C-alpha cells in the first residue's frame, strides 16, 4: 500500500523526506528498521549531518574570543543559528535565545535563577500531572530552597488537564506556572495559549516545556504569550546536547547568572565582576558549538518543509495507529485525549512492557518501554510502565503495520506461558 495515496496528507512527499534520513535504511537483526522512538530522540537528516561534518572538517575553532579566520567563521555560523531559532520561534529579539544543553537545563536555569530570586514562603508554583520529571524536580528544589509550595493540577482519565480545574488552582499566591506543550508520555496537546492567559490574569509567570512540541508544530512564542519557552535540539532533528531557552528580555535582564565563567562576563577583578549582556550572561564556558550549528541546520531543514503537511501527516498516522492498536485484544491505550499527536502509549494484558521490548526489537521495531521520566503519569493510571510508540513525519502507515504485526508475535510467544 502506498502510504501517501490513501489518506488526507497525500500531498506530503513522505518518500522524498525519508530519503533525507540515511539511518532509515539500516537493518536491525536483519530486518528493516522501524523507528518509533522519536519522543526520546529523533533521527537526523543529511543537511544536519553535513553541517556537523563540515564544521569539524573545515573550521573547527572556539568562538567569540578568537580573531583568526576559523574563529570568525565558527562564530558567525553559531550566531547565525541563534538568529534562525529566533525567527523559527517568532522571538522578538535574537538576544532572548539562550543556548543550553536541552530542555532540562533550560528549565533548571529558570528554576535556579528566576524562581529562587522571586519566590517567598507561602508562594505557589503550579504544574500539572502530565509533566516530565524535568518539569517537576527543578520546581521541587526551588520550593525547598524558598519555602514556596508546589501545587499540581490533576488530569482526567483521557490524560487531559481540564481548563476549569487549571484555572481553579490559580490564586494570588501563584507566582510561577510551568506545563508541557505536549505530554511526552501521552501525546496530549495542552491549550497553551488559554493556560497562559489564565496564569497571567492571576499575575503568574509562565514557562512552557516545548520539548515535544517543537518537532511537530511551528511554535510562536508571541502568539502563545508565555514568558519562557524551553526546547531540545535532539528531538527536533538536530544534535544531542544542545537546546534553547527563550525568555522575555524584561525577565532575563533581572535574573542573576546561572553559572559563572567564560563569556558570561564583561570584566573580572578580585573585587567585582561585571556580567555580560544577553544572551551571553547565561552562556558560561565554551558552548556546544557544533551542536548550535547543527541545530541551525535542523531549523533550516524544517523551514523548507510544509509545516501544515507535516501536521496533517502526523495526525493521520496517530489516528491510523490508534485505530489499528485498538483492534488488538487485551491492548489498553493510555492517554486518549481529544487533542493529541504522535504518541501511542499502551499496555498488553498479561505481558509486562519490559518483556515486550526485546521481541519488538528483534522484529526491527524500536519503541520505548518504561515510565518515560513521567512516573506520576504512570501512578495516575496505576501501572508501572507502558510501551510507547512515538511518531515523526518520516514514519509511514507501513511502520504502524509492522508494529501491529510485531505485537501479534509478542502475543503468540506469551500465550502459552
């Protein structure tokens, strides 16, 4: 079956896109790779691989401080990536783009720098039950340091944060609100603009974990209206170890540095240090130069694709996968939000997720098993773990069919035990 000829995203040229990702031609245990672990990390297209190779082969150098040709070229490539990311997020200014190691460090930066400088005993930080550990633990630490209280908005059986409950938990004590744009464990898409407006009416500052959203949709921070937005390069087809924190200038200017050393200073004496301007105040030490350049190449790649086509294709695959998995006897889908994308988490009656994974792997199907760094979500459904199949725009209906066939083999293997 031709996956591009039988569904609403037929105009999306999936075969051309797949040709850009060399790893998709790999064999695993002698079978074609079916890569459905995109929520953990995405694969990399040829332009990103080429950009990394070119940097290391032709102009590897440290940046900002050198005046020789290689340093100048590396600096321009790195700062060009910052400008590209600013445009991609519709940030008002490129100096609001802070390079970090990823979403985790971006959230920790805000929790360590902003939160600990503004929170007081009795203040509240509001998160939701959907959060990744990276959007839970930093706020617990900040609350322990300041005497603030962490509040959690529950989710319903479908895995949704209901707006009425979200708003009901806001008060004049709420100073920071942090939530995921898309749940990594369930695929639920939160109404981020609506939640941001509610939080602002309560006088709170909003930070959004965009790790799962940036690979699947165009993000406009001005349209959302949030105050901070965090993302990871490796989930949006760029290198690992690089990420972004976008923040409002008015907030970033007032925040103390997150780390000390390197380019985050203007001058240093033993008596006093004068900190650098944005964004460098938050970028201590030699950065992941190749990662920044590679992320810029990933943004160029995404910019060249049809964003609406990507979303239509992924929504179609999510719907198709939901239909096919729902027909498997004993399979329970975890997270059935009306507005979701790209993530199918499930359990299979009588078979532990960790027992399923090796069988799927031997069929060439790469999925993730475990709690997905979202243990409270598992606790909500009273399960220890799920199998998570997560989709990217280079996946096809045949990939879903291969997953279903592999699950049938799992059931046959365990039916006699």
